[in-house]
C-alpha cells in the first residue's frame, strides 16, 4: 500500500499500472475486492488516454472486481472498452484476458463459447510460454462452468477433466481447485455423494492452503450441500456458518 501510494505520486503511471495488474490475483484470492478496485480505478484515472496493454488489462481487471461486487452497470462498459482496446492493440495477452471476461459475462451461448474458444486457441499456440500455459488450464475450467450453465453437460465434463489434467501436469496448487470441485458438483447432480464429497473436500483443502477466502467460501458452501444430503448435519451447519461469515466479510 505504501509502495502504491508512493508510486502514484512519484513514478510513471505505466509502472503503477503494471504493479496493480500483478497484484490482481493477490487481491482476488484474499477477498480484497473493494480495495483492489479502488487502486485500479485510481491508476486508470491517472493514465493518459494513449492505449496500452497494461491500461487495457487494468480496465479489464477493474471490471472483474466491480462485477464480483454486483456493480454490473459499471463493470460491463469497462469490460467492453477493454475488449475493444485489446482488439485494436492486437497483443495476445490482453486479448486472452478480455476474451475470458467476455466468455464469462456474455449471456448468449454462441457469443460466450466463441470467446472461450478463441482465448483457448490463442493459448494453445503459446503453451511453451508459462504465462499462457498456466492460464490455459483455468480457461478450460471456466469454459466448462459456462457449458454447464448452458446445459452442455458432456462438454462441460470434458472441459473440467482437460483442465484438471493440464493443471496437474503443471503442478498447479491453486487453480485446480475449481475444475476439480466442479467435477464434484457434477457428481452431486448424478447422485454420487461419495465422489462429490471426495472431490469438493480436496478443493476446500486447496483453497484453504492458498488463503483464497473467496474460494474457501465457494467450496465450503458446496461441501455443506453435500454434507446436508449425506445427513451430516452438524458438519454441514458448521461449514455453512463459516461460508456465511466469509461472504459477509
């Protein structure tokens, strides 16, 4: 925080934009959504109108924090502005970031899945670069989440399994919680309570070890659901109470 304050007063704004973009995942995992949005909004407001990859990514990630807090009227125009900027810049990393947000935010099935397909294709061409290879695994999982939402159950399961396989090969210890947990959700829908409990419990352990408060809340909620169906009422209540407290925070 001291470095950000000092940087905004003394450093070129391009350096500050790069700094806040690197802090995005820290703020995201820790649940510091309001604070992250404030710093990004301040940095973007001080930036000159000249388009750049760092400005584009900061706008995109600012829109994510706004959306997580339910401020969609503010988030959507920023996400769209960042996406159009990425198209003009023709740089692969900002384009992948903004396509992911398009995939998650668009309500139409065709547009959403087309955005994911394009982002995944860009990453596949650059799997020898760690930045793109790591993001590829999470993209597959996020695509699966949208496919599941659109009722494409078989496609979603294939995406989750591909995501888990890729992230396991990378030795990932964070993003894998999501596709793995979503396979647990699918097992719950299929009536396989044992498999659901096993997979979602693993996801809870992963997000706890990484300090991902948002993830802890998300997967404890799912674990509480499974425990409820298993008749483990004491455990379910304990986990759902913790979930509620984390969401309120």
